[in-house]
C-alpha cells in the first residue's frame, strides 16, 4: 500500500502564491517606448520580430516562476511518501511517564526523562503518510499537549521543557484520556500506543488496562519504550515512629532501615533538633532485610514544633539517600478502634481475630505501637471514637444515629476508617446510612451493595486482579513470580456499584467488573473499603504471608497524614488549623525552602481547614497564623515514598495484561535504529527544495541570457546592418520571414 501525505498541510495554502506571476502576466500593462527617428522603414520590421520573441519568452518565464512557487509550497507542507506500511494509517499516542522516578539519576549519570526526550523526538519524527500523532504526559493527572496532528515537532519541543513531577505517575489516567479521544467507532484508523517509561511496577494497573480495552473495536498496537533505569537507593529509611514514654518519662525513636542489594556497614544520623544533641548509630545491613534501631530522647524535651531529620550516610557507590523528616509534636501511639460484633466466645471464630492478631504483632514488633481497643458497634463510648486514629467497622448491629454522626465527624477531622463486608453485616444499614443516597459524594461508603453471591471462576475461586501497585497500601508487595497477594482467592462477595468512580480510587478488582478495595477521601480523613470479610470466612487473605505487611501499610497509610502531620511527595495535605482564633486571622503556608505555597481554605463550624495540593518538596512545611500582633505556627512534614527503589515490571506479565493487543518492548536507545520501524517512507521536502533550486537557477539563466527584453543582443542582428540602409528586400519576400530561421 502506497500513500502520500503532508506533515504540514497548512503549507499547501502557499500554492495561492502561484497566482501572482499569472496575474502579472495577464494584467501587467506593456509599455512601449517611442523613439523619434528619421526613417521607420526598417525599424518597423525589427520591432515586429522582437514582439514575437517577447511573447514566447514571457510564457516560458511564467512557467518557470509558477513551478518555483509550487515547489516551495510543496516543500513547506513536508510531503511524505510511504509504501509497504501494512495495515494503513494510524493515530499515534505517545504517553510519557513524568513521575518522580523519571527524574532520578541512572547508572550512566543521565536521568530516564532525558532518555525519554530523545526517544520521543525519534518517535514523533518517524511518521508515515496519513498518520497523526500527539503526546500525553502521565503524571498524577494526565496532560494532553495538543490534538492529533501530522507534525508533532512542536509538542516535542514543549515536552523537553517540562520537569518530572514530585509524585508518582499514573499511566492508567492517561489511558483513560486516550480511550475518550479514540472512542469505539469502527471507522477510526489503527491505534498505536507508544508508552515511554522506566517501566516500574508503580506505573501499571491491570484494571486501567482492561477498562481501556473493554469494548474497543479499533486495532491497537502497544510499544513500551523502556528508558534508562534509575540506580535507586541501595538502602533507605523505611519508617520512623516515636514510642510512648516509659514510667521514667524516657521516650525513644524507632527507625526501620531497609537493606540494599549488598551487605554493608552504614551510619544512621538523627540531627537538626533545636536544643537537642545530634546522635548517630552504626548498623550492619543485610541484603533484603529490615533492620531496627532506637534513639533515646530526653524526658524534658523543649516544647514547641520540633522536626527531626533521620538520614543514612552515603555509601561508596551511591549518593546519600533522601532523609526522613519526623514531626516530634505528633502523638506517639496509634490508637485503633475495632467495632466488632460479639458472635462467639471462641477467639479464633470472631470476625476480627485475624485483624487483631496482625495489629498485635505490629505492636510487639514496634514496641507498643499501635494500641488496639475493641467495642461492639451498638455501644461505642464517645471518648473511644474521639481518641481513635483508625476505626475498623467489621459489621454486626447497625450504629446508632448519634454514633454514626460522631464517626463521620471523626473521619472528617482526619481519622482513618476501614469498612469490611462479610456474613455479619446489615446490608440495609450499609446502603442507607453509611451510604447516604441524598449526599452520595460525602457519605462514608463509596459503593452500593447487593446481596452476597459466591465467587466462582472456571471451577475455582475468584482471584484478585487489577491491583494498583502505585498505591502506598501495596508498597513492597509486588513480586511477578512469587507474589503472595496476587494468589489470594475470594469465595463470596457483594456485587458493588461505585458511586463516584472518577472521584474515588479503586485499588483492586475482583475479576474485571467488581471493585474489591476502594479508597475515598472524606474531609481530612480516608476511608478504605474491603469487599470481603475481615477474617477467613470469605477469603484466604488472612492466611497469606502478605496479610501482616498489608495491614502494616494500612496502618501507616491511615494513621499518617492529618493526625501525625506527615505526608508523601505528590499527595494533597489536608489539615485543620487548630491555632485559629477568628475569621480575621491571616493564614500562610511556607515550603521547606521558605517559598509561599498556594492552598485552599475551607471554613467549618469548629475551625478552618487547609488543602495544599501536589506537595513538591521534602522537609518541614510551616503554617503561620497571624492574629493581631501574635503569630503561631503549625508544622507538617513531607517525605519521599516509602519504597524509593523502583521495582521493574515483568514483561511477560505485562503482555498477559494487554492481551489480546499486540505488545512490543524496546529500549529507548534502539529507537534510532531503522530496523525498529515498520514500513518504508521517503521525505520529499528535500527533493522539492532541490528541484526548486534547479528551477530558480534555470529562471535566472533564462532571464539574463535568453530574455530579449533584458538582453537585446540575443534578439537579432540589426536589419540595417544585414541588408544595408538603402537595400530593398527581395520581391515577394517578407523581411521577417527571411530572418525567421536565424533565431529560435
């Protein structure tokens, strides 16, 4: 199949310039200069012949000049000739990962984003006739650089000026934008997706891929372009928390350090605490293991906002890892309230047995944090709700209206809520109270539930699919070959319909159409919904090795943020301004570098809240409240993601996720190899410019060497010189005809 197209069709408008020499030829007045002479007998003959020559020369010049302008217009439109291209024209979408990992230095010193820039330029320039191209930036929210066009060079130049984002990327959102652009009409051309990424686990979501392919009738070809991989941190600070004080008032900081790929001896530093001495400890790190060390803190610590920095000394082969910032003014122990029905006196058969066991193991490993408290749902003390950092609702009797209002207020103030289903829930209470039909976007439950049904797939139990590995809840859980979480099976579930799928985040699916784990932001708090039982009644998750680490990440995710004043880069900080006194107070937020930060202020009955989107710096942010002559401060910290070492995505699993679409993986440095591209093409604009130069030189030569108006020498010899002034022409012979053979 041979196709000719234009990369810049607007350049064809320049063909209108061809009319200029035509109009000049037709309408330009011919001026005849009259020269008085004594005898006009012979000049009249010569003048007739000159006029005849001028008419032919003008037509030739007209053709040359029109051809010159035509060739220039065609060269400006960048014509391209393609053949052997296979399935015809295509709409090409270049999705570029601009997440945090793309800005980390690689093994060669350059960043993956720099490698992506070179690959994108090659992809955008290597188009075939009839193709259209656009570029999408996959950050936390996708950005479209422009509509589909034949020439995307302007998009490439704009992309090169965009820095990486501080948070993680979301290719799934970019795929959703592409899906909306192509629709599902059968008349659409073939679709080509170029996904330029460092190809880490956090970049992909099975659910987003299935939603993209669902119902799509247009042929799709996916080419994953892997950039240079980041070196990552060989070891890093995984977490830091403060333990409760002992009877003597002594407190301690517990630091967990993750070992890198090699055994080494490193030093952990605790510093930048005003009024307190710096501390350090040396530790022997074992590859792949988590290590725990403790720093003592004095009982008489100074009051006020104290921010501690914990960091590892650099190794011989890698730079210093990112430090960890801890707000020492935050509360010490994490308090977990479990609203659990009392269905039996046998502990192992109680709905929350596996959860309590996991939390108690975390408390034992953490030296007293978290603290678990248990109450029936229909008799919850108000003080327990007000002090809880995480509330787990495990079914049973419905909550009273008063308890439900207190629960909603506590979540809006920053507490975390975990909602489970299971055989002991009251579905009517879930659908009418936890989910409020009158305000579905602001209620606690993000779905509506139907009656529970058994989960069966090909004679077995339903698996967990579409896990959003980029979410902090699954940090460190991915293993393409030996992962335990992906082997989890579900025996029963409630068919659930998300109320606001664009607002809420689906973290895992059951099959391809039932949400299994969801997250919703309610005020300053978060709600995590599990569409399964908290124990092993409906799932084998509590018996998996990944269950305790999953609960650990759940506690860290829900108990951080608002209450503990700790967030991750790229997140949105939602915090109450507790030192607020009146509506006339002036509130400002400053970043760790001292720059003012844009935020949104939300007024409530108790005190205002602020929302700081897209946290871009690590360190301590300061909220300053000015009331008259008095200034008070609140401090919150921002840290890097809990697992800074990117995990590479397994290619075989990626192809399985994209089936039946064709998936090809290519290294970015190989994109310049012509063998990487299918089809054959020829850019015609250099040839058009070459022909235009030839025509221009021909026009110059013809004008100055052959045109009688500019070069009268070529017109003729003088008739007087040839025949004599007084010689008569031969009888019966026209003087013009006698000279016709002397000149072409």
